[in-house]
C-alpha cells in the first residue's frame, strides 16, 4: 500500500513537472520579448522549443486520454499526430496577434516533438510487435534528422555570412537565399561567361509591390561609406526601388518618412550602383538612422503589370 502511494505521488509529480515545463516553454517561445532576429543560429536553436513543448503535449495525451485505452498503437499515433498538427496551426495563427509570423516549419517541429513524445511515453508502443517498435523508433530518428536539415543549412549560412561581410550577398551558394524574404518574387542563380561567374536573378511577378527583402546580415554598417552592386536590366528604360531601414523604424510603425527610399533609373545592360550611406543615415525625418542596427535592405517594383527580371552582381558595403 505504501509503495502504491509513493508511486502515485511520483506519477503526479511527473505530471505537474511536465505541465509546468510546457507552460515555461510556451512563455519562452511565444511571449518572451528578445531580439534574436539578428542571429539566425540562435533563432533556429530557439525554435527547438516547439519540439520540447509538443513532447510535453504528447505526454499529457498519453497519460490522460490513452492511459487505459484499448486503441491500437497506430490509432493512438494518428490521433496524436492530427491533434498536434491542428494545435500547431492554431498556435501559429494566434502567434500573429503577438507580432510574430506564421511558419509551416514550426508546425513540422511541433509534429516531430509529438512523435518523439509518443515513442518515449506510449504504453501501446511498448506492447506492440517488435517490428512496430523498430519502425516507430527508426521513424523518429529519420524524421528528426530530415527536419533538422533546414536548420543546419541556416546555421551554416549564418557562419558563412559572417565570414563574407562586408559582402551581403556573394552569389556563391543557394543557402544565401535563406537571407531573403520574398513577395511575388523568385530568386535564382544564373551562370555568366564573363568575369561574373554567378549572378543573382530576381524574377518579379505582377503585383502591387513585388519585393525581395534581404534581412539577415551584420547590422553594423557604421564603418562603411557605400552600398554598391551592379544590376543588369533587359530593357532600355526601367526602375528599381531600394529601401533601407533600421530597428527603430520597425518599432515606430514603418512610417514612410522614417526610412531610406530611393528609386534607381536603369538603362539597358549593366548599371553600376553606389548608394551613399551618409544619405541613408540622414534619410529619416527628424532623426539619424542608426547605422549600427540596419535591419532590412529591400528591392521592389511598384504596380508591376508584366513579369520582369533583374540580374545582380554581389551586393556589398565599401569604405
């Protein structure tokens, strides 16, 4: 009797710990205000909180709903998988109200966490056939590895980006595309036979503001005088809009007068572009831009009616 009482207390303690740990992870992942966008590697590690959170979710489902259930291991796994995906989608939607973006990758991490929790805690899996146990455990290993590949690529590119700086885009690897966010725009590399072996091609699709938004780089531009690159236009007369802003701009409501806005008129062929960072610094109304905390460099078109593309040489800062 005493043993059963101690065992019951231990189980209750474990449940309380898992619940409190899950609430702590929810607070860290969704509500704690930290500026981690500058360091993508830290951001990716931070996202692993989704995995730990849904390990806890899986544990709670197994210990409550399926504790004495006669459902097969496959039925239980299907219920946990579907519920974790639906909950993950709901969390991503609710997250938009806290100022964060939705991410399908986070939903994948949620499911991976639920899968890991199921393999660790499932009673049904322990009683299942040897083949089922091996299959589920092998599936966890394979799925975990595959789901971490995008994260690994970003960590590698984050390291490479720091080595390349003051080059913002070197046109060396497709991993560099992860530094961009796009809207009605597609990125690709094309090979050129001249002295520019690789060129960044941005295809703008028709729309109000098709945009290629470069947002992951060393934010300290204070030691440099120019932003420079070459851009190829396939038609005689075209334009390219460039926008640069700092962290404060995002906190103050993205006001038009609080950033650097510039429209570049392009001629057919190659155009050498050199933007003065002194002008960038003085661009916001009634203040100087913080050149130690530049957040975004954006290339976009306005009210584009037909598909249009531009080619870019490496984009860099110069002294």
